[in-house]
C-alpha cells in the first residue's frame, strides 16, 4: 500500500494502519534496530514500540512523503535508549566507541552549552551533509545514523576496511572544520 | 557525553538523506564491476559482429540522442549525465520533471537529493487516465505534444487528469528506470505555495533551482497572525486564502494548521510558523515565504 494511504489510515484512527506498516516496513525497522541492539527479541520490542509511537504521533504529524524515515527515526531513538538502559545488551561499549568518534567532530572541549543549540546544530549537520557527494554522505550516515560497523559498511560499498576508516576520519575532520567555521567554538 | 549528544543530534538529519543511505548503493566500487563491464563490452562487440537484430532491438525504445551519444543507455542510470531539466509537452503546456535525480547524476543541481526521495511514486493518484506515450526525446525545447526534453533516454505512458491539470504523471518504461510514476508539474506548480489575497507565496519544498527558504528565530515587526494553513493536495493550486499545496516540512511534519503571519505594508513576504525539533524539545521559528506569483497566467 502506498505510504500516503497508510498515513491516511493513521489519521482515520484505523488500526489496520499498524498492520499495513508492519507488512511494508516491519522487516526493515527490525533490521535497523537489530543493527544497534544486536538482539532479535529486543529489536522486535523496539519495532513494536515504533508502531505505538507512530500511532501517537500521527496525527498531528502527517509524514506522507517521508514515512519510512519518520518511522526509522523513531526506531533509532528507541533502540539507542535500549542500548543505554539495558546493560545486558553489552552495546554500551559500542555506543561509547561511536560517541568518541563523534567527539572528534567537536571543535572545542567542554563547550556543551553553545554547541548543543540542538536545532542550529542539526541545521549545520544537514548543511554539511549537503556539501558531500552522495557516496561519502551515505558512508557517514551508515556509520553515525544507522550505526553500522566498519566491516558492514565496507561490505555494503565494496570498499576495504581501511578505506572506510580513512573516509570516516576525513569526514569527521571535515565536519569539525565546518562546525568551527560556523562558529561552534569557545 | 558530548559525542553522544552529537550522535543524538544526527537524528534530525534530513529524511531524504536517511532514506537515500538506506537504499542499495547504486554506484558501488566493487572490483567485480570492472570485470563485469569489460565482459559486457566484449559481449556487445560479439553481438554487433553477428548480425543486425541487436541494432534493431535498440530501436524499439525511443532513446534520446544525447543518451545514445554518451553511451549512457547501455550502461545504466548512474552514468547518465545532463544539465537539462527534463520537461514534457502535453496539450501545449510544458510540465517539468520532479522525479528521481539519479538520471541526472553529475548535474550538480541543488535539491536533487530531495527529489530522489520525495517522488518516484509506485501508485498513480486517483482520477488519472492514459493520455498517450512519450513520442520522442530531444535535447531541444519540446515542440510536439508527448515530446520530452531530456539529456537521457526515456520512454513511458503519460497520464493526465481533468481534476488536477497542473500535474501529469508518466509511467516509465525505460530500460534503466521502470515501474515508477514520475510526476511532472506545470511552471505554476513548480514550487509548493500558499495563497494569500490573490497572491502565491513559495513555501516548503524548493523548486528546481530556487534557494531554500530563509528561517528566522523572530518574527519581523509589523507582522501579525491571520490564520492557519489548510492543505488542499499537492497537485492542486490553492484558490482560497491560507490554502497550500505544500505537503510537509523538512522534518516530514505536515504544514496543515501552521500559523501564517502577514504585514499589510509588505506584500513581498508572508511568514509561516516553522518549529525546529531536536531531542531536547522544539524551538519556534518562522519561514520567510517570498512572493512566488503576484498573478497567475
């Protein structure tokens, strides 16, 4: 079923919307979550929580044209929280690793307040991503949005591990330079 | 913690980028591709030496000249390149391509990524009926109904609707891109707009080459709220005050019900409430919507 029609079902408060969503995107959302939590049962819980949150969010939101990214964003948020909250998943270390990588993009240490003017930061990241070619942008997003491992990214794009790492390193430096240029310094 | 916050802020990346990154890579650098490409060339040479049937089979598709000359049609969509914006002539009106940008990789066109995700429909909207086929593809301005101006090969069936004459759809049957409906829009519908006192103001999604809307944290002096936006459908030109055909903002959230602000002394702009979202909540802001058309043709 077309995304717009599924969203219409949500707007009509028709519970078949969830079934339609699960049929169309359930597998992708579960896989997205599994990539982060590395546990199928938890991934399934995150998938189901995604439907609940989507049900609560539509309306007021009407993501007709970005339905999958809308759902994926919810799944990502829930899955990240799961990683933090459930130490048994042993994913905290992986999150720390990724966080440390992102830390390298920050222009100055200890500048949480000025940096995290969330919206402006998101704008800056979006603008930065817009300056990249599609290939590099996708590599960056696979790592820091989908939280893929380096080997997974290498396999996906047919690159060597070292090439992926080098690309990510350069992109982090570019982002850092970009944020500095945009005034994100002490 | 700071890095983790940045990781969280990544959640607000443009949905178009997120979806694009989830698609199977179309331009992989897999080594086998080189060998596959070489093998394909050898096969083509052998086929050419064996007879004329291959050349005849190529003529089935109304392949555009430019695509044939640069070899794009044989290699797939990712090698197509053109800075020509595709446009289709239907009943004497030009309709502009809003479809995937992959056909024009290398064109360096702002907003191209957005187009990739925002369109590429797999279903035809209700009310659309077959109009005819794309009769030919040219790099010159289209001169006949059913002719497509483009820098790549294309074929497909055109669908029109009396109820929404500002948009036509084409079911692509081209070898490199098929089973999708591409939306073409009239110049009037080239950017989503909102209607206020007989004028159209550009809002939300940018047109092909139009700049992004200016976003302000504070409303300029003299502007006051006049009501809320009402979405009438993306293929419909708004007629009444405060109607819009803009579907959603950059976060995928609906424009329906957004507050609109105007200043009677400044008809050049109207402002629309445009909250920005992040993990800590949201901040109000405003889009500056410039005058798109003072009068319709």
